[in-house]
């Protein structure tokens, strides 16, 4: 699910994203993985996860925003309630 208007980084999260994720999750009865792309901050990722998303495309708005990369990854994992196992998470 695109959470921003496609085109360039740094855009604002579109609030209807959570409703779209929730609707897709309900339609699929949770049998399909749902991904979210666009301004996936730790806060937005937590909202999307609560609505049924399981894949999060992170980039300039979250992990690569000029801060400490390792700290940002930990922050994202914490917001998603994820463990720190390298085998479960891979940065590309």
C-alpha cells in the first residue's frame, strides 16, 4: 500500500493508509502479507502493523534521515515489537 503520493522521498504520510491496510487485511482474512511504502516512520509503522501490515519499506523518512543508522533500526524494531535477531531483519 502506498502511504504517500508516488514520486519523491520525504512526503507526508497519507492518513487513509491505515484504513486501506485494515480493509485489505479484512478482505484477505489475514492470509496475505500487506506491505506499506512511503514515509514509514516508527510511529506510522506501528499504526500500519496494528491495522494488519507485516512488511515495511523504510528509507529516507526513517532509517536514512541523517541520524545514527543502528539507532534508527533499533527504534523501528522497538516500535514494531520486533526482536533484534539479524536473521529476521535485513537492510538492503
